[in-house]
C-alpha cells in the first residue's frame, strides 16, 4: 500500500517558564492509503501534538517545529504557506476533536455548518450544498436529516452531535481524517456506536484515519495498525494482532493490563504506577525507565534502538537485546 502521509524525524518543542518542553522527540510514522492507524498513549505522550502538527495547529509561540518533515502525498506540509495550509484543512485533511460542543457553533444550524465547508472548498451553490448536507447526515446515521439540518447543536444529544462533527469533517471527502479522542466525552454505549460508525465510514469512503486515544480498548476493532507513544517517542508499533497478541514493550504490556472492560465506567489508566517523564528535562535513556518493572542499568543511560520484529512490528526496548534477561509479559494480558 502506498503512503498518503509520512512523518520523518518530527521534533516539536514548547517554550515554557520551566524551559523548553520537548513534546515530540523524533517521531517517524507512516499512514497508508485507506488504513486506520491508532496512536495510543497517556496524556503528555506527544500523541496530540503529533496529530496537531499534521494540521499545523501548533500555536507558535510557544510551539516550535525543531526538525522533521510531514509529507502529504509527497509534499512537506511544514513548508506550506499558512494560506495553502488553510486550503488543506477540511478539504484534504480533517480533524475531529474530543468535545463536539467546542467544535460546533451553537448559534448556527447544523445544516449551515456543514454547508460552510462545501461552499468554501468545493464552490458548491446553496442548493447542492444543502442536498449534500442531508446526504451527509444520512451517512452518519442521523434520522430525519431533512428536518435535522434546520436544527441547532443543542437540539442534538452528545452522540448525535459527534455524528454531526464527523459529517462536517467528511463533507469535502478528505483523504486523511484525524480523530483525537473522538469518543472520550461520550458514555460507553455511545462510544461504541461512534467507533462502529467511523469504522463503517472508513470502509465506505476509503479515508485514511489516524485515531488518537489513551485507551487501547477502543482501537481493537477499529484500527489496522497501532503506534504506542511514550515520553514524546514511539516506543512500539505494529499491526493490531502484533500489539494485542505479541506485544514486546513493557509500556504496551501496562496499557493492555489496564484496558477497561466494556461494562466498566472507568476510563482512567490506573494500572501503571508512576508519572510520565518531565519533558523539559527528558531522560537520556529509555523514557519509560522510571516506571518500568524490568528496567536495567543500561535503560537509564542509553536510549534503546528499534528492533524490527517483523515487517510491521518495531519495538524500542533493551529487553530485546540478546544480552538481556528473558522476561515474559504479565499474565494479566493473556498473551
Ligand atoms: Fe523497560 Fe528498559 Fe525496555 Fe525501557 S528499555 S521499557 S526501561 S526494559
Ligand atoms: Mg490529547
């Protein structure tokens, strides 16, 4: 499969009172045409900063691209003028955020909000845009779309509002859709429905999707590939089967052990004790060393290289060095 997006050695920092916070520290990532890739990690791992970088939504200052390239169909997005980037946003690359209330305008009907992008990016006239808005609401599973386009966001439930947000994001047939914690603000049953919807839409439209989440549970039936981020780096990447059935990184083991059950209300990851590293003074070795039950002396001193375990799985951990002791994954993850 061809890559639609390639991120090469991306480094993003923020200037703060505490000094320079190195939020993303050399990320390499590919998104293939038509695939759904999940980026998983706790808050502060750099996953949102990575995705916002693709949209060039990093406020500068305090944000700064220190190095790297983000190639979209071969063109470096980081080199585009703001004007060209504005044309990209919404038409070629769209983003859905966590809270539908903040991405919708409360004073405008949802029909108008869907039509805005269509008129701006696709030069559609009012009549065609209105018709397309109805089709889009139908596509995202909102009943009575002809009536619903005339309504305001507050007349929709949380789940229905997120469907509207997805309709807006898909309006101009973007090639890449970035969904940053798209279901976190919703209750569990609605979460499952929205994920099913996204999965279904991905099949129908062949959009390439980047799904950002702190919860490995939500990626299981949605994504084909997973990148696990920690401390501004990708620590393990692989296809869904590799990450769920043959994970090699202790942080991935921790995430799997702490996966909430479908019937549980809790969405916080409590199972990994400790806190993420201070990225204003990042550790020189493995970012997970301070919390890793298997940390060795070498871990705190040197950053582990990636070991290629298959064509698709790569893991940065000293345990994969031939001199390291053999360590089994915890039984709680059942692999
Ligand atoms: Fe743990 Fe060391 Fe592997 Fe890091 S490199 S995850 S500290 S064993
Ligand atoms: Mg985030």
